[in-house]
């Protein structure tokens, strides 16, 4: 906030990520009913951001940690066709780590906690 005129100053920063995710999941399936089978899944994941700038010494950057971990839960259905199987799935991801890099810049001081939360709609063809 600029104290002279009372207006806020907006600063935009683009952050790009290239993630490698390591999931460990357990899947519970129902018995096959005609051409479909329902399932739920749950598990843990670890993620590594290959484009992280956490160790770069530049006060103009908004930095995030290179690694993250958390839990996945989801529900889906396997639909069996003659030549392939389609599996749509709704998955929620909750990160448990704080991605904030404490580097005493104005960017890192404004947000006390930065975490991963996502809802994904995934389609798998086999």
C-alpha cells in the first residue's frame, strides 16, 4: 500500500514449474458389474520442481521450495470397451509442506504459508 495516496500497488510475478511427481497409492475396486467397475484410491506423493529458483540469490524473484509432499484421495470408474479401457477419475491433492522460501524479501514476508491444493479430473486410456 502506498501511504501517500492510499492506493495499493499490484505486482504480478509469473512462476513456471516443471514437476516430477512420485505417487504411492492404494486402489480399492468393486467387483465388475457388466462393463464397469468403481474404485476409490488414497495415497502419498512426493514432488520435485525442476525449475525451482529456491537457491538463486536474487531479491526480485518470488521463490518456492524445490520439493513438496502430501496426500491424494480420489474416486473413479473403469469402463471396459471392446478394444480399450477408459478410466475417468476425480482426485483431490493436499500438500503438507510449506513451499515458502524464507529469504527476508518483501515477497516472502507477505504470505506466511504457501501450500498445494488441487482438484483434478483425470482420464486414463488403456
